[in-house]
């Protein structure tokens, strides 16, 4: 055999042997990688994990996790300290992450690199760093319980209304809250020491949302107007409706130029909204209906607004006069049908406050009272409308009988004016007119025929027997006929 062929044959044989060895080596390394176990030499914080499958690793780490949770530390805020366990702060071992990292040792890179890494770890070991899990919710809950007396939220500036109806300003106060970001960083940095450590709790200063200067800019410095109406507290359902709707209006802050809609603020008068059935006016008659009494609230607001010299945008009177306010000064409302609206035509904010007493509803408007003029509202009847008499047939009554089923009530046309005094002069403004329908007098007229009258004979009345009923028309001797 020629020498060059011998050389090529040797090279080919060497290649086959090398390839077979490489394939066997690759197969061995790959088979090791497919085993669901951590390679020998891997440990975390002195706990060996080599040779364990993931479940076995988790079981072995459980004791380390409990030890971490039971570790005592001290939290310090200024001159106060609180002893606490790490577990109470939401600190625990992130065992799944540790197991995942431990399992990956010796399984990254090319096959030859994996083999080299495994041999190195087996000889020198590989220490997996602690991985910590922190529940921020648990951390905040525990820390807030410990330092609750020290920290406080910011307090906005505001105002209060005194019993004397004066407006008092309340200054703002900054708040202090725990800087949980820095506390979390400190915990994650130092807990792996597994020893007693002291961690400072840092506070962040929080500014309030509203300052005293902002509140003073509202120009709420005094009482602008007030008005009171009365109701019968024994009418429980009606009184309840008055309270529900009045509460919806209370504490209303009105911006300059804002148009206030009664219906938008109070909302629908429904059972879901808490309203009850009471007397309301439907088709010029008092009938039971949801929300009876709400119109007294809108009327009270109307008069309060009038006395504050505000602009009336929309107002309609009832179809019948009401007893709780002078004629011509009421304001009816029906949700999505009839509304009462007014505009804050002043340069200051307005604040509406409602007060309920024993049978009284009072509304007060606060605003810039420094230049508030004297305001009066006057109303009067301009025309009285007599009721018509309407006759209705009634088959239950006899002919000639009449009964008044509904007494007639007079109707009225009324006017109202607002008188405003400035610098000794009075300015009169005509307010929306009012028309109250008369209620017809209804008279029932009998249509039933009277039965025939039967008169019983008197004992002294002689009975006359017809002659054709007597066999012998001649009476016996000595006896006179009847």
C-alpha cells in the first residue's frame, strides 16, 4: 500500500475515533444536564443543595426560611425604637428563585463549558447568594401600626362655620409619612446578615394640597343670606324626604359664575335613592307619590338665593299654593322635567349649609359679606280666580239630591319683587310671576228615581167593600152598611 494512502487512512481512523469520543462526551454531558437535580457543590448560605431535585431543595430551604423570618431586628425613628421580627415585616426567603438559580449552575454555555463548570463546582463549590422576598403590603401594615402615633397625613387648610354663623379659617399642616422605598432597600441590603441589626425609619415630609392662602382666596368671610321654612314632623315620610334632599345640598361649594341645578345635585327621587311616598301635587291635586316634601327644600333654597341677590336662571311655581312660604315665592321641581337653577353672579365662592331642626329647615349661604346689601322679597296677589262649579251625575243619589264632593278653592295670579338697598337707594327687580290654578267645586247630582210611596190605612178609617163582592146587597135588618 502506498505510503500516502496509509497516512490518509490513519487520519480518517483518528477522525472517526475522535468523533466517537466527542459524541460520547457530548452524550454524557447532555445526559447529566437532563437530570432534574442540582449538581454537587452548590450551596446557599451554608446549606448544601447538590444532588437534590427542586422539591428536595425547597424542603431543605424551609428551615433557612423560618430562621430568616424569626430573626429579630430593631426599627428606630428619632428617639423611639421597636423590636420586630423580619417575618412581621413581610421578609421571607425567595426559595423558588434560589432553587432555579442553583439548578442552572453547570447548565449554561457550550457543552465543553458546562463540563468544565461542573468539575469546578464539584471541586471548589458554588455559593448561591440569598434571594429575599418582601411583601410591601405586609411591610406597610406592620410599620404603620408601630409608628402610627409618630407619622400623620398632611392636613389641608379649610374653614369652619361657628354656631354664631361666623367663618373661621384653619391653617394647613404638613404631614409626615414613612419612606418605604428607603426602608425596603435597607431591609434587602442588611437582612442577609442573619444578626440583630438596627434599621432607621426615614420620614418624608408631605405638603398639603390646599394652603391657607388658597382658602382665603375663596373670600368666604361671612353669612350672606338665610331662610327658614317649617314642616310637620309628625308626617314622618314627608319629613324624611325633606332630610334626604336637604342633606344632598349641604356643604355645597359654588364657584363664581357657576350655574347650580337642583335636580343635578339632589338626583332622582326614587326608592333606590332612599325616598318615600308622601303627598305631592299631580294635575292640580294632592296625591301620594315618591319624594313628597322635596319641593319644600327647593323652595327654601329659592328664597335663600333670592335674599343673597343671586341670579335666577330657572324657576316655576306649584300649580297650587303651598302653606310653608308666602304666595309667589315657591319653586317646584320634578326630576328631568322641572328644575330650579341659579347662578353665582358674585366674584367670590359661595358655601351652602343646610340645618334641620324640630320641624324647621334652614338654609344659609356664606360668601363675601363685606359689601352685601340689604335685600327683601315682597310678593302679592294680583288676581283672584273663583272656582267653577261642576255638576256630575250620581246614580246613587235620588233625583233632587245634591252633595258637594269637592269644595272649590280659589286660584291666584301673583307677582313678586326683590328690593335691594345700596347707598340709601332701593333697586326693585321683578321676579318670575306665579299662577295657581283654581280647583273646581264638584257637586254630585242625583239621577236615581224615587220608589213609589205606600201609605198604610189608619185603624179609624172605615173599610168599604165593593158591592160586587157581596152576594146579597141588601143588608140584614137593623145593620147599616159600612
